[in-house]
């Protein structure tokens, strides 16, 4: 999983995305935005250690919490919107997930 890029995967019937945060920690989430279901692996971008949804521009921090529509804004976070984290581990250069 290379830094600065959103990677998409399918495991069984489950769509996932993975990326590395600013500290290099691997993050794995359900691939769909909780707002209206846009696939974050198709056009989702990393910006200032936040994942930006390609549909409405919502920004999710490294923990998957929606912080705003603009990561530089001091707006109110949208607490009801969170990406679903996927339990994972790295072993032998591979990422293993539990879905």
C-alpha cells in the first residue's frame, strides 16, 4: 500500500479501501461513503491526511470520522458520519483483513 494513494480491493463480496496516514500507519475501511454511498476507491483522494469523498467532498480523518466538507475549515464535524474501519494486520508483506 503506497503512501498518498487510495487503494481499492474486493474481498469476497466486500469492497474495501486502504491508505496510509501521515505517520505511515495502514488504514482499511469499507469502500462506501456513509453519506450517500459513493465508492471512495473511485476518485477518492487524500488531502492533508484526510480522505476526500469524490461525490460531495466530505473529508474523513485518519480515524474515519467526518470532519467537514473542507479540512482547513473550522466548521462543525458531522458526527453521525463515520467510515467503517476494517480489522486488519500486516504479515509477510501482505495485508490480512477480517470482514
